[in-house]
């Protein structure tokens, strides 16, 4: 439909037609906006998942390193105080990871 066709309509029909076109365009724009929002949120979720996986991997490496140190200390007979300090730091790492994950 062209503007020339609209000119041929009676004023009431012309306004009704324009209103219908505006409402249809509005619905289309809202649908596009919702799709765009979904894509943006999915992208942000993927970034957050990757970041979480990287942090999880990093904290896992730190915990494994500290467990190796603890096992070496245990086998070499270091004092109980040093073992307790290392165990406490491992537990703090675990709790901080649980708080971040939860």
C-alpha cells in the first residue's frame, strides 16, 4: 500500500488503516526487541559460564598444589602446627570457592 492509495480512502478508513499499520509495526518491534534481549542475555551467560569454569579450574590447581605440599609435609614429619596452618588455608580456599559458586 502506497501513500497514494491511502489518499483515496475516506478519512475514517485511512486513520483505521494507519492505526492498524502502527500497531502491527509496534508488535514487530517488540518481538525484535525481545529476541535481541535473549541474544544479549545468552551471550552474557556464556561469558559468565566460561569465567566460572576458568576460576574453578584455577582454584582446583591451587588446592591440588596445597594438597601435594601437605602430603610432603606429612611424609617428612613436620610439626603439627605447620600442617594445621596449611589445612586451614586449604579449607579457606574451599569455602571461598563454595561461596562464589553458590
